[in-house]
């Protein structure tokens, strides 16, 4: 198993995790409403909205980490592939 293949697998894992996180975040925000809660009768809706925003905000760091990791491993993989191609030419 070559190093390029190993980096490709790691890139695939980071990218798959990023896609899963983005899909999860989008399913959370599908139920998000832009409402103004003025009375106590709708306080449970306000609480649900607050909890939903907390969940979405907690996902911010993992999305950045997996997005950055995916980008980094993609750049490493492309750089290694270019280096291999240049080495074969010489």
C-alpha cells in the first residue's frame, strides 16, 4: 500500500465525516423558524428554538476541523501525486 493511497483513505474519511456533519446540520436547521415570541403561551417554542441553536452552534467547530482536515489532506494528496509524476518523468 503506497503512501498516496493511505493519504487518499484519510482524505476520504475526513470528507465523509464532513458530509455527514453538514447533512446533520442542515436537517437541524430545516426546522428552524424566524419567529418572535412575545407571550408566555409560546415559551415552549422559544425553548425549542434556543435548544436548536445550541446544537447548531456546537457543530461549528467540528465542521471547521473536518473541513480543514479534508482540504489539507486533499492538498497533500495532490502534491504527492504531482511529485510522483515528476519523478517518473525524470
